[in-house]
C-alpha cells in the first residue's frame, strides 16, 4: 500500500459503543480511525509514541542516511557513542564528543534521545575490565553519576543497566565483573542515575526477552522487587533482535511488565530477512500499540548495510529503498492503537500521576493513576492542565476544584492514604479536547 502524504496533526479518537465508565472499567483505550500518516515517526506520534533508530556519529555525513533519518524517525539512540568505553576511555577522563553529536542530531530533529547504556558487561574500557570489588563498584557508580549528569535534562530514557541477566533457562544474573561486586549493583546504578538526572526515565534493557520465558521472568521478578522497595525504575527495554519467528507470548510479556507500573519500550528491533520479516515487524509493532504503556519502538540501524548483523534485518535496503518490512510497520502504525499515558516526572518521594485518555470528537474520559513514591502518602492532589476549550463535567473518586484551565483533583476519604509505591485511580469526564500535558501530583 502506498502511504498517503499530508502528515499534519490530525488525530481523531473514537469511543467504542460502550459507555465511558464501562470503557474505563474494562481498561480499553480508544482506537484511531483517521487518514494515514506517511512516515514512521508521524504515524507513531498519532498514538503518542515515538519511532526511533539507533544511529552512528560516523555515518551522519552520509546524505542518504541522514535524509532517511530526518524524514522518518522522531527518536534516536547512539549505537555506541554513549557506552562506557566511548565516554570514559581512561578512568576519570570523560569524552563526550561523539555522544554530543548524537544528542545534537536528535535535538536538531526535535527527536527524543534515548541514552544507551550506562553500565554493561561489554564495551567496558580496558581499565574497568581489569578492576573488581569495591574499586570497580565505586568506578561504575561514578561513571553513572558523571555521564547522567553531563546529559542531565536532555535524555528521554536511559538504559541504566544493559544485559545483566543470563541466557540458558535459570532466570538468574549473568556473571560479570559488575555482578561480582554484589547483587545490589543494579539498584545502586538506578539510584545514582535518578540522583544525577531526575527527569530521565530509567530503563533496564535486555535481549532474549521476547516472550514469557525464564530470562524475562527473572527480570520481571527484579522489576517487581524494585517497585515494591521503591528502587527508582521507570521502564524496561526489550531489545527484540529477532530471527525468523516470534514468540506467541510477545505482547503478553510486554503487558505483564506494564502491569507492574513501568513503561515498556522496544529498544533494538531488527529481524532476520526471510519470508516472515515483514510479518514479524508488523507483529511487534501491533504488540506495542496494543500495550498502553509501550511508549515507542527503536530499530537498531537504518539501512541493512548500517546493521551490526549481516542478514539484512532492517527496514531500508543498502541503497536506502523502503522494504516490504517498512510498509508493514507503517501500515500497522497507521491502524492505530491505545494511547499511552502521559506521566509526571518520576520522584523518589512524594507521588506521581499518569493519565490515560479515551477521546472522541468533542469529549473525553480520563483515567488518572496516582502512585506514591518511596514513602507512604496521606492525602494527595493532582493538578491537570486542560487546553483551551476543555472543561470537566464530572469526576469520580476525587473532587475537583474548578472545571477549566489547571484543575486540581483532591483525594476523597477512602483513597487518600497510599502505602509506599501504592497506587489508586480516579477519573473525570470532559468536553472539548482532553489533557495532553503530564499531570502533576503533590502530597497533601
Ligand atoms: O570504531 C572502531 C573502528 O575504529 C575500528 O576500525 C573497528 C575495527 O573492528 O571497530 C570499530 O568499533 C566497533 C564498533 O561497533 C563501531 O563499529 C567495535 O569493534 C564493535 O565491537 C562495535 O560493535 C557494536 C556492538 O554493540 C558491541 O558489542 C555494534 O556496533 C552495536 O550495534 C552493538 O550494539 C549492541 C547494543 O549496544 C546492546 N544490545 C546488542 C547490540 C548488538 O550487539
């Protein structure tokens, strides 16, 4: 199918035949039914998502590469430029030249920039490979602090820890010099990253997690533990380096992580070329669109010739032509999906709020989730900024002060007390356009 042009803003959400309250109770979000957008980024943006690519600083001088990059993508990830060996080649000497080139490229495009990766057993500088114990732990945490501080406020999501779980069925940690510093190295890294850059979403990222399996379950248990203890984690990256098939539980696996209260992202997608390549790309895209908290997809390179793999796994061939896989992704994106929530910046104390929207022409129903930080909450208020022409008509499980502009929603008597990490929901209905900015939660 030839995609149509005219990628301008144009989102129409259609509420199903069910009443608004039934829709909320069922947790179903609206599905888009408007004209197609003609690029991957614009199509993903229709449901509030991004579509990104891993890029290499050394390729930015290639005009075909940059033409596709700037036309098609609204997120970038440095393929190698923000890794430990690139950013701290000798201990305490930080080099950000190529990382900054990726950041600047993303900024110039108005794209989200994913940070990859603060700690990993691979691509460590030689000096770190030779370290162990407390010296390595301190060096690793210092690395997290320094790099996250350098990029403070500029990174949408950091892969704080990459590939720390073992393959092979046990569901346990991978042996590495970092793991040998103590099992708590991962949470120490997340806490250091949060302290250095409170605005970035903090992700754990791994591969061979493309369904419900022993490895993904090991990671699931870690994320559940982190959430229960208030360790700051906001997202899980599913690399999705795929072969000729895809696990039938791919979407269910994303959903079970989302149900823990983290975003999920497809972070390094590439698929072996063969009979199923286009279908597998489409399946992955549809799975993300079906999971409300799946906030975006990144492919690991642009053209087949840019890939770390030799089996032509990307969306553009070596000459920069769109492949069948490209069209299948674009069509899947244009078919619509759930709207991801907009979430207030994470914080270690206090509370956060996120809103999910069911919108239709002329009105909307919003469901707001309130989550306590690392300490218990006794009373909360959520401020929701409504755009011009929007007005609240009724609310449930909260009381609202005002109906237009910035509306404060206060807890009712039965849902003001939240345990550390605990959540509750309230909702409201309105006329006009729904909120598009992140709600702000405060205690009291
Ligand atoms: O830059 C040097 C160059 O100067 C030198 O001439 C050349 C000779 O081999 O090597 C170049 O560095 C290579 C670098 O890619 C840039 O091309 C490294 O050797 C090579 O090891 C490195 O590979 C990267 C790989 O991570 C390292 O493990 C791939 O580009 C990169 O795509 C890949 O990305 C990883 C993710 O970070 C994590 N998940 C898996 C994914 C694929 O392996």
